[in-house]
């Protein structure tokens, strides 16, 4: 029997419909286990190897990137290593919990376990909340948790070619007096991902690395202001933020921004297109001149020879 056009159309639809439904199905919620050690040890805070007696999550400033999907349950354990000299805690800005319970400080040699549901998509800071909190943050106990939207990528939140994490923080070389930190006394530099001029070969001690992309690529920056006291005027020199997502939530979209103010403890996502057609360089800076001239400058090299692994997978926070 000869097939009609209608029959053929129905057969095609019957084959395509399951695939369409599958593609539109939100990501299934899961439990993500996260274990982080509080480690007190020396870290390098500039490109010449200057040491700083830090308190850290996971041994680094900032701590490890935590990434989950909206709806996931985070099964978290903080281990305060027995060799430490201070009590520590973990405050996830993405968590809805009891501060006096989940966020309580634990002594060296002890641990704290709790769970929370990542109910809101976005970019969030995490940090130690033990007293004095300002001192613990200034000593290096901060990081980022990214909660990807369960809907995935959309027209207003497109899939980027590369992603990078930038965490800015104030550097207090002498952290012994916690109240001086609270009063903003003694801050000498700005750190980007734990170092002064971390990705800047032009200022201070030259960096061996910059961020990288290829001309025309869409780059998404997940930015956290981990300063103790200072807001950040985040600005791309030689470019425009195509989209800014306050708090990193895809439902919060601003277009064509030259500078966006990021409050203390706030985090946001920034989309930018690398200039097409030729090799260029852009700089992402805190347009507060004091901060920029003391370390808050990041260079992005846009070249056809860009490392294909930079800004992808585990390489979104370049150490």
C-alpha cells in the first residue's frame, strides 16, 4: 500500500517526539558529596613567590570550585585538620540552613557535616564564618560555588565557549589584629585568585600566564568579590560586557554594560565576546584605581593559538 504524506509525517513525529521531550527535560537532581579540609599553611601571594601564612580551604586561595545544578543536594563535610591552631567553619551563601547549627565552628581535629539543597541558580561566595570572620576571610578562607540552572542554556543564557573564575580579595599582610581588618586598616594590595597581578605580564612581577580565548568566542566570567570591606567596579578595558547576570542568576540579565558594581560578598556572571578577526588583548579590572594599581588587573589574550584546554572543564580557575 502506498504511504501517504500524512502517514509519513506521523511516523517522523513519532520518532522525533521522544528525543524532543528528552532534550527539554530538566536535569535530574542528585546528591553531590563535597569534602573540604581547612589547612593552615604558607601560600604564594605574588608572581615572585612571596610567602603568606594563610588559612585556607583545601590548601589554596581561593578554595576549590564547587559546582552543582539547581535542585541538587550538597552533602558537605568540613574537616579541620588536627595540625591547625584555630577553629573554622563553612558558610555557603547558596545554603538555606540554621546558622547556629550548620555554620558552627569546629576545633582542630574535628569535622562538621551537613546537607543543603541548592534551590537557586547563580554564583555564590563561600567563606569561613568563625570569629573573627573578617580575619578568617582576610587570611584566605573563601571560595566560589556555582549553581547551574536546571533548565540548562537558553537564548538569554547561551552556552559559552570558555568559562573563567575570578575571585578578588584584599591582602592584609599583617592579620594579627582582627579589629584593624574590620576597620580596613593595613590592606596593601588586591589579590586575583590569590595573587597580586596574577594574570598580568605588564605590572609588578610579570606573570607567566594570562587568560586565553580565540577571536570571536563567547567567554563567561564567574566573578566573586571576597574583599572584606571594598566594593568592586568590574570593568573590561577594550570591550563591553555583552550581558551581566547579577548574582549569576540567568533570570537577572543586563545588556551592554561598561562597568558593574559588585558588592562585598556578592558574585555575578559576565558574558563577553572576544574581538573577532585578529589577535587582541583585553583587561578585566577593578576600576577603583587603588585596587587596580595594587593588583586587580587581569589580561585576556584573544588569539587563534589559544590553548584549547584553557577555560574548560577543570581549567576554569587557573592556579
